[in-house]
């Protein structure tokens, strides 16, 4: 069980240019139309002053920053995000569609930067208050295709292609080592509509599974 709250935490992950933001917008509109209470958010840069400031610092390629300083900012932002946005929404029974979180930190800071995985896992769990995700949707895409979809501007987008290949591999390794079955890999090279339909099918399956569990109690 991901957490004890009535809401659901749906996470969208993937390399640069995979279309996470587009999918979240499309799904939020659809879910609201069928009567569900939806919250959209992202890491870093959720709707708190601290989150916005942390995103500005992390995305700025001109700001000198060590890998450990980078990790510390992500962790600080995550703790604030879960305290101010995620946990209250879960308690209120809302569906949260989140653009990036813990798996990104593992993919970028461990696989990409080479930081110690155990250190990352310990800090990340503390930041999330040990709250897990109900579903993780990995929008998988060749990094060269993803980067070609946008003009590289941020600290991460401007990294060499080898870095982005390591990040993609990091995501796929996490999805492969998936003991609790929460990961789903979706081919993000498909049309946005096809990706959205597949994402909705996975979200609907999670909803149905939770309803069955509640009915057995």
C-alpha cells in the first residue's frame, strides 16, 4: 500500500522532452470532466514560494553548483512539496498528477551524476515522510528525440547526450526492478493522444484495484 490516505498520487516520469507536462494537462481536463477532484503539481517548482525559488536556482545553468548542492536543493524542495501540497491533497481524497519526483532524483543524481544511491534513498524517504506513489508512469523516449523537441535552456537540458543516455537507463532500470508493480512504461514516441489513452488505462486500473480492496474490508 502506497499510503493510508484516501487520495491517489500518480507520478509522471521520463527524460527531457518526453511530454509529461502535456499529458498531465490533457489528463487533468479529462479527469475533471468525469467528476474527479484533481491537483496538478511538479518537482521542482510546485506552487509555493520556496518551490518556485528552488526551481529557479536548479534550472539556471549560469549558477555554479556542486552535485551534492544540487541534490540538497531537490531534497529540500521535495520536503516542502509533500508537506504543503501532496499530503494535504491526499488527505482530502484528491487525485494528484505530479510531474517528476523521487525517481527523477535517482535517475539524474545517481545514474547521471554518480552520487551514492543509499544516501539519496535515505534523504528522499525522509523528504516524502515515507509516503509512496500509487502509480509511476514512465514516458520513455530516446533522449536525442526528446532533446530535439525543445530548445535546450536549463542546467539539465544543456548536459551532454551521454548524460541523458545514463538518465534514461536509470529510469528503465528502476522500472525493471519494480517489486511492488507500480511502474508502467509507455512509449512516448507515439502520438500525444495514444500516450494519453494508455496513461488513462493505467490510472483507471489503479482506481479499480483500490475500490476492490476497500470493498473487501
